[in-house]
C-alpha cells in the first residue's frame, strides 16, 4: 500500500504503512538529514523539558541570550530564568569568571533558592568550558549545591538526549539525599509527569482513591525536599516512558524501588493503570474506582460521540504516548490515519502499531514537507501535535489539537471527558468550512 506522499529516498524506511498481521515499524533513532527542517528540538531543550518545573532552584543558562529565551517557555508556561548572556568575546576568551559572578548575583536575587542548575548550551560546549570546576567553586561560596547540566544542543540527535542528561542530574544530585531511610508503606512516585493543565491533580486523585500517598512527581511536583525523600517510595509509576524510564531504572538500582509503566490517557489505559497499581499494593478498591470512573465518563462523553464518529485523526508528538493516545481517540470512535513522533524508539512504535488499524501511516522524525503532503493527501478531520505543527495544519485548513494540551487536563477518567469535548468542538467548528479547498468539500459530500 502506498503512503501517498513523496519521500526523500534516504527517508523511505522512516515512513511505513500498517498492513495486516505482519508488524511493520518505521526506522527510528536516526539523525535528521542535513538540510531537512526537522520538528525535533535540541538536547538543551530536552533538559529544560525535564527540569523546568522544579520550583525552588535557580535556573541559570550559561549561553547566549537566545538560548535562555528559547528555554524560558516550556509546555506553554513561562519560567523565571537567569542567563550569562554570552557574546562573541566570551566565546573567544572564555566565560568561566562570568559564570561564577552570575551564580553569585542570581543567589543574591533569590536567597531562598535551595540549589542552582547551570545549563551548558552549544556555545559553552564548543569552547570546552570547565563547567564542573566553576560550579564547585561557586557552590562553596554560596553554600548550596550548584549543579552543572551539561546539555549543549549538539550532543544528541534530538531532545531525547537532554531527557537522559536531566535524569542523571536528578539521580546524582537530588534524589534520595534526605536523612530518613524507612520506606513509606503507601508511598509512590510518579515519573515522567509534568502536570500539564492539571493532569497531575487527576492522577493524584486516583491514587488517593486507592489509599496511596504521592511523595514526588518528576518533575511536575518535584521540590528539592520532595526529591530528597523520593527514595522512600514503595513503587515508581512511570507515566511517560521516554522521560521516566532512565529515572526508574536508576532508582531501582540505587534504592531497590520497583516500577510500573502505565498510561492515564483514555478509559481503558487508565483502568489498566489503576488495576495494575491496586494489584501491586494488594488493595481491593481498584474495581470500584474503575467502574465509577468509566460509568461517569461514558455518560459525560455521549453528546460528543456523534460529532467524532468515523472522523480521521492524525497524531504527531513526543514519543511514548503515541499508543495510549491512539487508543483514546479510538475509544471516541475516531479513525487514526497517521501516527508519528519526533524521536520515538522501537518500543514506542511497537506499542503504537498494535493500536492502529490497517492502512494507517507510521512516520518517524517527519519534516514539515512530509506532514504537509500527508495532510493534503489524507485530509484528516483533526490533527494532534505540538505547537510547531499547529500553524501548518491551520494553513491547510485542518483543525488542530495541541498535545500536551493547552486548555484542561486529559489524564484520568475526567480528563477523557475534556479530550472528547475539545476534539468535538474543533472538528465541528463552522470556520473550517471556509478554509477547506473545494476538493475537500467534494470528498466530504461524497462521504456523507
């Protein structure tokens, strides 16, 4: 079956179509072709994605002002950020003294901060700044940890490299540094959860219904003190595998904490997550939580289902949530015609491939040209992805749902209702009839 779009010869393996029962996966983990406008972000931004939400530390970007500006907004939230604002002279002659002085000034402006995170960007990576030595000297002066986050943008093929660097920083400098060692019997951590628009509140509510206590959520609710006590949890719940897996493995090795990989997106995925967690703790309340949650959610989404039934949806975002989101849209009666990500791994695509129908396209590291051709040829009724793809879809007259979301939580049973409401509102908005080309309207009329 043809993928209907023209693909560069060197990218052919990265775009495949699901056919029958024979698993077919796109090639992934490859560097982006030089000259191709990729949708990927850099390693520095990947580190910011992981660490930006930590509230009681100073975030200091050792690089040009542009890098600091780029890293100041993460998941639509603007964070206070400091910068050494490197210029050409600093790149030529070095900027260690400038960094040292910047740490002192930042600590004077925020004297209650528990630590300082110093992010290295491409400029400092290129000149070989001895970041660790400067941070150690500054730490002795300000009497608090000054931690290097050595994530210059060029050090990986995508933002995924930054996720791993940030995870190692948390393991080496923050997790388990508290004095208390005894485990909390009902204590859990959630890994790879960033509290987008209240997602964490929905997850925490489900955990409380099971009688569990959330110790730390990385990094949506990860103060320095919470991370220091995170080693006391009995279980780590991995919500985003790409950002949480390395943390889970590290905490299992260092503290013996087991972990479960789950998803809280969609009814069946949330039910499966609650069931697995309840089974681990031997609690009996999981069945009631699931039955009540699914019953209420199905009743609430009923008015939206006629607007979504049979509508085509294309998904393109992060990595490990492809499969669970495909299943969630299928539960809404929608037909997933494309699924892809900027930096998915083989396991991500295996999970996604198992949850889509024959004829759907799987695509890795799609440049803008591929997405444009796909939208033009397959004409989905809704596209879901990051902000970078939003305006492309709008220009082509296709409704777009930003994920991670911008309006309300999508996690848990109540989050599923929000997903249905927002998707139905987008696909049925009259404005899109004015934007659609005549050929699309003809196809719509033929289908109806």
